[in-house]
DNA sequence: AATCCGGGGCC
DNA sequence: GGCCCAGGATT
C-alpha cells in the first residue's frame, strides 16, 4: 500500500498503535508518568540503550526524586550517579535544567521552549512535548530514521545520522498521528527497537509490513545506508602512583571538557609528573571513532610526586573509602578494580 | 557541516 | 572488530 495516500496513512497509524498496545514494554517512566521522569529518562537514553539505562534510572529516582531535589544536590553526587553511563555532560545539563525549572517555577510547554534548556535538542524536545503536551511534532531518532528509510525504500547514502534525519524527518512528520502524539512517537521507536531492528529485521512479524517498500523489495536489512569514518588509533600514558594505601587521581577541570569533574588516573605529561614505573597494564577504550590504548605505569610515590601533588589542586589522594565516593570514568574504575591486586603485589611490604 | 563526547550490546 | 544505540553542544 502506498503511504503517499492519506487513507493509507490513517491505516498505518492504526496498525502501528494497535500493535504498540499489545507489545508496549512497561518501562518505569511509562508506568508512572511525570514530566520529571520523562526528562530524566530521555537524557539517560540519549545514545544509550534502554536496558543499559534502566538500573541508573531507578537509582537516580531514589536519590533525586524531583526537579527540586536534583537542583539542590551536590554536583559531585550528581556526577557519581551517572558514573559508567558516559556522555557526562548529560548529567551536568540535567542538573542545570532542573535549576532553571525550579528558578522559573514551572517547566516549558512547547518543544520550541523545551529546546532552550541545556541538554535538550530537537529529538528530546519533541519527545517531551508530544508525550506531555500533545504537541503534534514527530521525534526523529535512530529508530525513526531506520523505520522511515525502509518504509520508503530510501537507498540514498547519507553522510551521517544528522543528514539522514534531515531527509527523513518530513516522512516521520507526515506519519505522525495528531490525536495520539506521544503514543505514536513511542510506537515508532518501539517498532525500530523490537521489530525494525538494524540487524535481522523482523519483517515477518511487522505490523506495518504492508506499507513497507523495502520489505517488498527484499532489502530492508540493507537500509538505511550511512557512511562511516574510519577509526583512528591513539595512545595515552597514565600513572598509578601509590602512597600509604592511597592512589593519586586527577580531577578533570577543563571547563570545555565533557569529562569535567570526573576523576581518572593522572596523565603525567600534562601534570609535570614523571612517567617512570613498570607497566602494570595496557587497556583499550573507544570514544567515537577513536581507539585509545592507555599504558598504565605503577610506582610508589617519590618525593617529587608528593611535591607535584601538593602544588596541583587537580590532583587528589584517594584511599579506598574516598575512591568509592569519587565519580570516576567507567573504564578507570574498572581498571583500578581489575589491577589492584597486582598493584598490591608490587608493594615491598 | 564536521567533530567531539562513553560505554555497552550485538553480530 | 565494526557498528549502533530514545543525540546534543561546540566549532
């Protein structure tokens, strides 16, 4: 059936919503719907799979139950509750957003106004406004891009997701059900997540397969076509400096850095620390298209280390208790845990 | 328009 | 090992 015809668009909307009602996952921000819970869930789910965000969401709600509690919280505690989720600017933006809403005494009511708040872009603004204010605006995320590219059998090669969204957004907007704005948007994303998956799309079980040109062409799994940049390789030196059961950590202070406020093993070249010591481990992490190998050298603190640490306020000594409290980047917490036994073995106790 | 930002899941 | 995920901010 041609989706260009109005009568078929109405059929599409009904088939999608009927399906959604039967498979809709009882996610915690759906079963108890408040603006605050929606905002938190949307920020947490940006570039993050639902199942990964779920335990963070529950913890977050226990600790920061509403905009007021979040606005008044200690920023390090906020960051600590985001530890391991990545994209840490989301946590800072979420607190700034809460502070703005508390200061204003109310929250925005339109997508346009929501988008003025930190951390809220076109996608998130549309999601909140369609769910809570019945605004007829389509969300365009990775799921929706994939669904629309397949529905229309769009075989163009897009430079990136932004470019694809610009081209396919109007399709999503034309499909939007103006009487069920929130449910329709959620249904489109649910379809992409559960059926119209990137790999192994479940076309045989798809509620809107009759409307899908790619399915009739038999190439749904190949769409959309997105160009990708090649990965680059980098290496970074780290030092694991111990003194009396404490480890030296570096607080990332750079205001522009998205890692601002997080703690990591120090980068000696940045801090005037020596890079001496035996290599304890080489670990890898991926950030975007970068593949970074981090060489971690271990040593007992010498007098020069103590002097540098004393003079540089971004360096802190953390004992076991402090280590638990500080917000660390996910990989560094994991690596410190992983190698602490080996590091202890190097101590001449 | 291009680049940067994290970490995990999946094939 | 490459790709993607309920993207946004910055340059």
